[in-house]
């Protein structure tokens, strides 16, 4: 027999071998198997984290069945999940947890660049977590990188080669992060005051300018073809599908509940433009849209409903997204998510990750319950079932009344005689809809043919004939039976959280740590204490704000667990002392009021404010020598200019005048990102000229 690893790599394996693979998956993850080193998740499909069970499940997109699971407790609802070919990642608020697909080893959570819920994307060889509010980006996989926040981002997209594209809303830049790059490059800039979003058409990145009503191709060299679409209604609130549907861009006008399908052939250079198609949508508030390439799916957030459309925008199905169970405890802001996998299928995950709805190209929807590698719960809604009347390779689900080879001791007069032998094995599931082999469940052949020939006589005769030839009468076991089972080992309080670190900030301190040894207990929460009542969190990061800059504070972090008897256990404390307001880097960075902006080459002062328009002086000391740092200026917490990348000298020093400003009375500061950072300068109110 082939190894489990070989079986999982082959999508064309025999049904019986696939059955063995599924069983092996369950054994390996639950601990009943002997060796998990050879097991590997399929590289297609989707990961979903069920917060109620504290388990991440893998759904095979082709069979619509759960085929693997890993226990990772304590992450809570709202976790996004992504995968590469070798690793899986759970993106919780404030943390990222990784596990290996080959060995199922769960690593300690690492700090995420933001506490917000990220946008998750998968691509060739990589996965991304994009923190849109903070502007931070984390690439996961073989070449990981984290880019710190630089202002809010629009919806991101990723191309087939793994290049991520983002729209920086404050600086108006369109930026790209190739698969092996460690920093963004920004080849294009949107006109001031214009709104829009990125999309991908036939792997060509396009910016949809909703202000100018234009489609603009963009690549590493900047903007390319521009195609006006004046007849298409667009507003700043329009929702744009991140990927095309049969060469057309799907745009939802939220105000009028209308879908526009705009032909993007001219902007990609493929063909002349066809007339746009307008479709009225059913009443609702559409918050998410995604494309398989040949069909669309939308989420109506008024009642958490999934709506699927065909390539022409015609409605195919409407289905309620399963609500969380009574055991789930989602946050109020948690909502179902619409995710496009690397296999181009769409996956709609319920709030607590207890269900996923798989959407195919043709709008067919399958509901899968994330409960383990067993028979999935399926609901077909998009089209009627039309399976062939005589499947060539799948036996009928009911055994024939006269099996060809039945033992004389089990007469075939009734159907009941053939059922008892199969009660020790699960019955064959139904065929899924469709006639292609890729959508056929692979279990029936292994469940219907062998049992009716040789297994039934052996299994039906064993129970009544206790003293069989192979089992002599048991006369000796009774004396050894009085052994009483050992009681379960009682859990003890968890160890101190390792790796506790403190990162001081303005009026706050951010604490990070790693998951400790739970010593047999079940994770409940973390307790963070600083002079008074403890705060509670399920993340491995906590920011304690409202502190006084320059004052030292001592913090305690403990893991709270539940023992085998249900008792709450308070773990050992990890302790650290930090001073609020201290700089986050090793060097020093400050700003001051500079000369009038008309003295420099990049001045562009608003008319009427020339007297108040001055530069900001940047001063850096003891930074990394001969190194690039990216600077951004803010006035009353609003970014006022595009970012500048400046280099330190051989001593790590920097003195520059940049960022003209005329906002009298507003609080001004500058941030710098680079080695040793991020840095935030001192703050001061901008004086009158």
C-alpha cells in the first residue's frame, strides 16, 4: 500500500485508498495514529477555524468534504485563515499562528502588526494578511516579510505570480509588492480628490477611477491604457469585485442596488468594448463581492444572505448563511467572510467558522459543516440535481436483492440480510451534483462491493459462536480483570507566558508574549494586571493605554485555564517593567519648525497661506548608517503629503527639510519606518508665520 503522503498527493487515487487517507487524517490529528510525519494537507481547498471547537479544518474544494484538522485552542471567533503549499496560518486580532502541513506542528503565535481583523489573500507560493486601517502588510510563506503601517489602504488584489497590489488612500499611490521583494514600489499615483479601487482582469491590474469614470491599466512602469466609461454610474461608495467575470468588471451601486458589468477588453488590449450590462439586484445592503472568473457571489449584510449570480449578472441562488451556534461567542463586529481561494473557488465562512459554503463557477453552492473529516453536510441550491441514470463507476447505493456470491448461511431473501455486516463501517455518501468525476464522492466503491462477498459471513457468525476455533474459551482473564482504570491526570496551573516583551508608546505600553505550557488544562484567556483589576484577552498581545509618559509601570501576564474537573486555574505570572512614552527604536528622531517653503524645490503652498507655509525640519541621530527610511508627515492625525524615502549618512545621521505645512494651530508630527523603528517624532502645534 502507498504511504498516506503519496495518497494525498494523488487526486486520482482509488476510492478505497482515499478512504484510508481520510481515516489516517483523523487518527493523526487526534493522536490515535502512530506517525504524522508523512501526512500532508491537499494544496487546494480552504482552511477554516471553528472557534467553538478550537480547531482549524481543511475543506477539499473538489469533494466538498473535510479531510483534515488541527487543534488550536484559544483564538476566538473572527479568525481569518490562509494557506501556502507547506503551511497554514490563522490570522487572529493581534496575532498570527502557523502550523506545518507535513508535521501538523503548531508554532507559538507571533505578534501581528495591528490589532484589526486583516484582509486575507492567497496566491501562487504565498499568502498575505493586509491590515487596511493601519496600512500594514504581512507576507506569509517561504519568504515572509512584514511592512509597517503607512496609512489606510483600499481593497488589495494579488496577481497570478503572487504580486500584491494596494492603494494607499492618504498618499494616493498605487503600490506593488512582488513575491520576493522586501519593500513596496509605487509606480503610479491617483489624481487628487479621485476615488476608486483596484481589480484584476486577465491578470492585468486595473484601477477603476469612480470619480473620472475611467478604467486605467497599471503595471510596474505606471499607468497604461485609459478607457473612459462615462455611461456607467459610479460613486465613491461603489463596490468593485477584485477579479473579473468573463473579462468584465463587476461594480455594485449600493445606493440603487444595481450591478454593472463593464467590458474591460479595451483596457487589456484584447478587443473592442461591448456595451455594459446593468442588472437590478434584490433589495439589500451588499458589503462584499467576489468572482470565480465565471460567476459572482455577494453577501447581503442586512440578514447575512449569500446571493450568487452567473457571468451575465442573472441571479442563480439565494441562501441564508448559517448563524453561529449558542456555544459561539462572536464579537458584535464579526461578520461572515467571502474568500477567494487559490483554487479560484469562493468560500463563505460563517461568523464562528462552524460552516463554510463553497461556491463553484456555475453558482452551485455546497454547505460544509466544519466538524471533522466525516460525511459533510451538503445543501445544493443553485441548480437541480441531474446525475446520470447509470453511473459508470459508482454502484447503486442500495445493494441488489440477489448478490452474486452470498454464503448459504445468510439467505438473500430480504435486504436486511446484507445491511448488518456494514454497520461497523460508515455508509456510502450520496453522489454530489454534476456528472464529471471531479465532483463525485470517492467513498462508494470501497463501501458497496467488498462487504457483500466475503465479509458478511465472517461478521455474522462471530457474535453467536463465542468459542470459535481462533478464540479458545477465556478462563484466565477474569483474575487479571479487577485492575481499576487510572484516574485522569489532574491539570495544574499553566506555566508563565514565555517571551514577555514591552513596547512603550505615547501614553501606553504594548505587551507581547508567547503561548505557555498549559499543563493539561484547557485554555480560557490571558489575564493582564497592572495595579488593580486584571484585564482579559484571548490574544498574545495587549496594549495598556491611559498611562503617563515617563512613568514606569510593572505588568503581570498569566494564562487562565480550566482543569479536568472544571475548576478555573490561574497560571504562573510573567512580569515586566516598562516606561510609557519611551522611543520604540534605538536611535533618536525629532522634528522642528523650518524655513519658509518657498525656499525649497518642492514647495507647493496653497494660495493665501504663503506666510504660514514652512518646511518641517527632520533630524535623525544614531540610526542605521547608509540606510533608507520612509517618512510621513501628519497634521491632527491626517497624513498631509506623500511619503518620502531618505537615506542616512555613514554615521546614521539625517538632517532634511521636507513636508511644507500651513495648518496653523494643528498638531504636527512625523513617522519614520526602517531598521530599528518604527519611530514617531515629537509633536507640536504649528505656529502662525
